[in-house]
């Protein structure tokens, strides 16, 4: 009987320690998940910024291309073929550059959306599932 009496206070103390540790670990887990969400949203914000910058650059280059096309038309009407042909080549190159910039910018935007911390949300779901599984044991 003395062996049983000696074990009970230790078991109660151990349960208290375990609850304290679980609370501490849960708190640390929540802090880590919040940090992960912050990092993920920061990265998506950077991607959106890059995509916006590239789309802005595409618009600027397209505008220059339109001006060059206008100049090409004017030159074509007043000069012989070699001058306007050269201007047309420059115009085509500018539009190709604008297209590449637009495509790259669009890809950056699509990688940044939706602006949700998906990895953090998946990690939280996995944590909740793990806690539920251990609680059922």
C-alpha cells in the first residue's frame, strides 16, 4: 500500500508538469505558425510588387513602341524603303520586349495570388490533426 500512496502524488505532479509543458509547446507552436504566415505573406507581396513593376515596364515599352510605330508611318510616307524598314524593325523589337515583360509580369502576379499564407494554413491544419489524433489515444 505504501507503494501506491507514493506513486499518486508523483503522478499528479507529473500530469501538472505535462499540462504545463503542453501549454508551453502549444504557445510556441502558435508563435511559429504566425511567423510562418508572416514570412509567406511577405514573399507573396514581393512577387506581386515584381509583377506590377514588370507590367508597368511592359506598358512603358509598349507606349514607346507605339510612338516608334507612328514615327515609322511618317517616315514611310516621306522617305524611301530602307529608312522606314529600319524604323519598323525597331518598332517590332520594342513590341516583342513589351510582350516578354508583360508575360513575365503576369506570371509573377499569378504566383502571388491568392494572398493567403497557404503553407502556414496547411501546417496549422496538420498540427490540429496531430493534436486531435493524440487526444483520441
